[in-house]
C-alpha cells in the first residue's frame, strides 16, 4: 500500500529533467497516486509522463494563464474524477539584484513564481472545498526567509509565496483543505547555473557539507501531501542542511 493510494495529484513545472517536480511526480506515482504533470509544451513533461506509465499524464500548462489552469483542472476531473493534491512547483530564477533588474524582468519572475501559485490555488480550491479535503504544497525557498545575498525579484516572489500560503491555510482550513509551504535551500537541479563546479562551491556554504537532492525535497512534499500530515497546515518547512540555522 502506498501512502497516496487512490489520490490524484497535479504538479506544476514537473517537466524539467532533474528538477524537483520530476522527482515529486515519480515518487508520488510510486506511492500510488495518479499524477498530472503540468508544464509548457517545450518542456520534457510528455517524456517523463510516458516513462512513469499509466499513472501519469502530461497536460500543457502556462502557470501565468488562468484559462490554462481551468482547462487543466477540468481535464483532470474528467479523466480521474478528483483533485486531491496540488504542488505549486513551477518557478524561474533570475540572478540579479535590485539595481540590475528591469521592470520587465521583475514582472516575469513575479508572474511565474507568485501569480502562478495564486492561480493554481484558486483553480483547485473550489473542487477541494466541495469534497471537504485536499492538500496544497507551495514551493517557496530559503530566499523567502532572508534578504541578504538573495536575487531581488526571486526573493520577493518567494516571500510572497509564504504569505499566500498562510493566508490560504487560514481561509481553507474550515473546508478541510490544508496548505503548506516548503523552503528548499541549495538543491542540485538544473536551476543551479555553472555546472558541477558551482554545485561543489555552494556545498561549502552548507553546514551539512553538501547540497540537497530533488529526491530529498520530494520526500518532504510527499509527507505534506499525504494523510500522515492531516493536522499540519499553514506551516513553512525548511529543508536546507542548516544553511539558515
């Protein structure tokens, strides 16, 4: 018996090879869930879904488009009859400070990392509330916990994710829907620029002595998504090897 047997999960941004979303999709399917991988047509989501097998479907999704979210939720309900879990995983990185970031760049980061989370929650909340259950996991970041040394637009968007998570948790709790945030630190994904040399350099800043893996983040998200966390909502859980301790 898997911990997610019979549940249906939507994971945004799960079409990136080596990313946290892919790791989550594969782990969720192993644990018995049926998984919708929502990502851009240009992603590798279709191939990942094919590799997972019958438990996974790839549906195109631009997280900044409310209509795309509505269509994805409708298609999921038509095929599998429910949405039990949403993981707002999609995100973009911009390694620029305040003085180097253009208004257009700032808006792009906020549209994906912040507005995309809002639209995802708004799209699944009605069906979850109607059923009286559901779990939403929003991926924030340690960049949403501190200011120093963090890229400006990225940090701003991840701070916002924390606030939206708490507000939604309070609002949706009476309807039986839980909302939590995960704040990863340095995780070995394609979002880290500079190749292995940079990964090894970043590991030097982590008290645990290494960067994290997508699978380690996925294991935490799995816990929050499942019934073992049934009394846990409005939480922000840091997974960073003690870098913010």
